[in-house]
C-alpha cells in the first residue's frame, strides 16, 4: 500500500522562507558594502564581520543557554541586524563598539521581547542610538581610516555634510557660503560621499539594493518612497521660504542616513505596519520627524530617531489601519 | 487593460501540463461504486436494492431535503450491494455498488452528437429537468444547480456569470470542454439565462487559455446577450466573489449570496451538464477529469463514468508514480488530499493531481516575521496573521468576528504565501467554523 501525505489545502507553497528573505536583504546590502570596503578598507570589513558574528553569537547564547529554546540563527535575521548595525556606525569605530551595539540590539531589543517577530523597535537602530548616547565622541568621529585602494586626502575628513552645515549655520553663515567653503557638489553626494557611516557612502549603491529588494518582492515600495517624498516636499517648501537657512530636497535626501534608513531600516518587517495605509502614515511620520530634527533639533541627523519614534506607533497603526476589505463597502446594482 | 479582481491574489506556477491532451473516454469500470453524497447538502437516499437490474441514467438515489439531489446510475448492470463505504477521506458514506454488464442506457436519453439549439421549455420545465438530471455545480462545491437557479422571489437576478476561469494550477478539464464543446456550453448558458429570466450573461475566461477564449467567442457570436470576457490571470479568480467583482465591479456583502448584487455564478462544466440535461435528457453521470502532475509521465483528460475507483484511474497512467507523495482530488490550492485510493469519482471531481514531496511537503513552522505577505495575498482583504494570532490565544471569538474571519473563502493564498510556513488557513478554517456557529446560534435566538 502506497504511503501518501495528507494535509489540508493548499497543497502548494512558495519557495521563499524567512531565511531566503533575509539572505536577499544581505545581497541587497552587498553593493553598499563593496563601496565601503573600497573607501574604508579593512575597517569596513572588520566592522561588518564583528557586527554579524557578535549578533549571531549573542542570539545563539541567549537561545541555547538562557532561554533553552530552539536555536534559530540559521534564519539570518541576526546576521542582517549585525550587518545593518555596522553599516550605521562611523568607519573608524573600534571593534568593541560594534560588539556592545550587538549585545544591545540582539540581547535587549530583540530577545527580551521574545525573539524574531516580537520586538517593537528596530534592533540595529536602538543599538546605534544606544552607542550614540553612550559614546558621543566615538560616534561622531568621522576620520577616515586607511584603505588599500585609496590614497591621498579627501575633501571631507572632519565631519559629515550635515554636521558641517549645522555648525556653519550656528556660526551665523548662510547655506551658499557653507556650500562654497566646503565644495559640496551633488555629483559627489549621489555617487560617493566620504563623511558619514560605513553604509552611507554611495547613494547609488543603496538605490541598487532597493531595486533588488523590489524585484525580488522582498519589500513593497511604499515606505521608502513616502519617506523620500515627504522629506523632499517638506524641505522643498522650507528651502523656498528661506534658502539661506533651510537646506533643500536634494541635499537632505542624499546626505546622512536617509537612504539607508528609508530603504533598509524603516522597511524592517517586524517594526513596520502591515497594511498599506499604515505604511504610508508611518513613512510620512518618519519623513516629517527627520526634517524637524535636522532643522530644529540638537543633532544634525534625525533618521534613526524618526524611525524609532514611528516604530512606537506601529501597534496602533496596525489596529486602526485595516487593509481594504472585500466585503465592506457595498454598491448595490 | 484586461479585467481582474482588485484585492490580493497570487500567481502560483500554472503548470497546465495537460492542456493539449484531448478528452479521452475512460473505459467503463467492472464495478461502479456510486456515492449517495454527490452534492453539498443532505445525501440522497438509495431507491434500489441488491439484485436490481439498472440501466445507465436510471435513478438510484432520491433527494432527501431542499438542498439535495437525484443520483443516477452511470452504468448498466446489477446492484450487488447498497452499503457504507469510505469516501476519499475515508469517512463512511452510503454507496450503491453495481457490477457492470454491457452499456445499456435509458431510452429517453439522446446519445447523438447533434447540437440541439431550440429551447422549447419554460423556466419551470427547465428547472424541473435540471433537478431530475441531478445536476450539481462542477466548480468544486457541488451545490445542487436547480437550487442555485431558483433564487428567492424577492431577489432579482441581473447577470448570469459563467465561470471559465479555471484559475487553479494544473487542472485543464474546463479548458478542454471550452475548446472541444463550446456550442453546448453556450446553449447551456442560454438555458440557464432562460431559467433565471436574465438578459445579460458574461463568460469569464483567464487569458492563459487563448484557444478557449477564441472557441467560446466564436460559439457565443450568434447570441448577442452573451459576452465572453478575457480576464487577467490571477488566483483565485474563479472564486465567486472575485469573479463577480472582476466582471461587474460589484462586491458581494459579508455573509450574503451573489444574488444580493444581482449575480448568479455557474461553472462552464455545469453549463455543459445543463445542456445535456435539458436538450438531451441526459442525467449527470460522467465527469471530465484531468489526471496530471509533474511526476506523471503522461498528462491526460478523461471523460469518466461517476463511480469509477481512483485506483482504476491511476492504473491508466501506469500506476502511482514512485516519487508521488500526495494525491489531490481537485486543484492544488483548494482540492482535498486523498486518503483512500479505493474511493471513487464523484460528479464534481475535476482532477486527480499527483504531487511530489518537494512540491507539497510543508516545512517546519517558524516565528511570524510580520512581513504582511499574507495580508497582501488575501483576496478578501483580511489579515491572516492576525486571525492566526487571535485563534491561537483561544476564546477570542468576538475579536475574530470583528476581524471578519467569517469572510474567509479558504482559497489558501495566505498559507501559500507565508515564508515562515505558518499553517494559517488550517487555523483560520477552524476559527471560521466556530465563529459561524456562534453567529448562527445568535441569529436563531433573536
């Protein structure tokens, strides 16, 4: 007698798994990583490796020895967190900084809430913000480490364009003066800009990753596009009102962590809303808060805080923003 | 732009391997095991006894309620037993067992191939003929057709919608009849329009069946009230609610029947059965069945007498293939896994599908990563991840009702899409049944 499987319908299943989705995110990060390695050499490799290994290690230890549950490091989600954490740090960070960040990200933000799928906040971002508050000097040290591929001195060694702009404005200069003094060009911002986190070097590489994620249907385009659109519209309006004080859309989109945040951090499945309506509100909020922090806040950069603040609204957004139901609106014939 | 439904849906690999195989007549079995539960509703009651001689087309079971139907013998021979026997899941169901002798049919049945276009019957006569022929919906649910063609007096049907979408992967039986017998389907549709007293009829066919669209359009060309509409391929287009929206733009309200928006939906196979019942006096005693699967060497479409054992059909393709891991009766998305190979075919069986372990075995469940792929896929706009969570907490029936678990059409899109391999539909199906029971009890109390 033949042995046959019995189960309820459906009898077919997508090939995708949590593992394959996370692997796709890692692949999408590869272009940015390669660009960073080119510019920052060994320190980029070191940071990412330490980030990935320590995140996976922390998750393993907690699952195996503390929670005594099934170890699920094979799903690559800890690896993604570690990789994103490293990409959000300054290139000259010491290795132990990443390690501490990984303990916070995985140990506190992810595992105490119940592991994969349960956390409220984006683990990598909390790790980054924890480090920013605890080690402010290290986290704003934008000196550029040695690279095998690159020699000579670059234009921006001291600080990020955002920080330079904020300092300049504080010193009473106008934007055109700051831009002229520092030789900012948009060509550089779009293709490569040195001065910023490991993963922020090339906008083009990040956009390449975005396109890959869209093609592989890993993420939907709503969140990144709405964030970028909101930032562009809002800074556009402010810039029109007073171009001497308020930076414009291109500058705001292509500097700092906006692209990295919009494409890879805000789209984290676990900490973003489930319905399209929720996604749009969430992304709009991130855009607005980012601009407000950049224009009026104490920090030159606001994306991380904006995403974490909007992470808090996700449970509410999920409760009140339902997907379009088939059976709700009735038109009678 | 081609029409389709607006919410959710998925694109599984279509694998229509048997699409070019002509319909072959399957040999009459030596013994036919005819189930009395051929339709949704209460099973028929056997009206023959052991030792009776029967002809093909003769009534052997009579309806036992409003939602029930006649069952006819599909073969000629001697009744050897009227007994309980396992259905495809192994549950006991009353069967009439007939040892086949020759192939003698009842005299009133017109077995010629001539197309009869003239419809000299009134609406009531048509319904009576359909009822007496034991016609059931051949889209899968096997709802008695005469009941569906007779909507409540206070509701007015506006459209007859004929479902030729065949959106399930693998199955090609509807595709084949649309290509080989389009005139009969179109006349069957006209008959149903007459029964329903409607002026408009849409025949929806997915665009992965261009030959069927061509042949049906040609057959329908002399009936201006019938419009063949190509639809953009997307599963579950053949779901009644999805098809109605795709074709008319109207959405059926929660818990309501399609007639609420003026639509009545029937399958192309049903239209063919109606044609045969009304124009040829032929009861529904055979079915068009696709036998296929990636592990099957020859993909075939058969016309099979009702009551033919599954095992006989598998013999015809050279027995159960070595790497077959599951036998599905129906499509891979909504069909039933067969537990009992000794079960026999029913009127509404459209396919026997063999799947390999790699194709069908479910992987181990892991944590929900809240990717929202289930929500994106759900054609009813529900949130399967949430229904799963609420169901597993237990007892949260009010919350489940609020989240419209009762709107689930069990199409399987959620479970299909889940990268964490959570058995969403398995869990939701149970909650849905519980919530529906609670809602029914509450409305009875009022």
